[in-house]
């Protein structure tokens, strides 16, 4: 979130200094971001925000000429009553996108 904020402020010609206050003790001190899930289990209302995030990642990749995000597929499986599985399925059904539910 901080990097996105810094980027958009700098894009408005504001002077920005961004700093990471902590260093992860894993992965050799490098930060590794979590995957962006389109069928988000917490609530379907997150899906439009996730779609917007993908658009912004694509814009940044186009502006920098660098690969920023690597898209892969995923499979969610589990008992129908499992909260994560049920939430992912609900997001997929209520906020359709180009995938199979």
C-alpha cells in the first residue's frame, strides 16, 4: 500500500521519499508479496478492488517496460462448508470474471 501511495503521489509531481521501516527476516531480507486472488474469500466486494489493482499493475509495467506481476491460475478445493472455499466460490459467483467456478 505504501509503494502504491508513493507512486501515485510522485505521478502528481510531488516530491516523495518512501522507506520500508522493517526488513523481513526471510527470503534473504527481500520482501515477497502475496498472491492477488480474484476469487477473494473474505467478501465478493473485494473483487472490483482486485480487478483495479491488476489494471494498475499493468499500467506500471507498461510505463516501466518491466514485468511487474506474473499471473498464474489457481484451484481452490475443499469441503463446501469450509469458510475459505465457500467464500472464494461466493466471490466467483457474485463477481464474475473470465474464469471457471
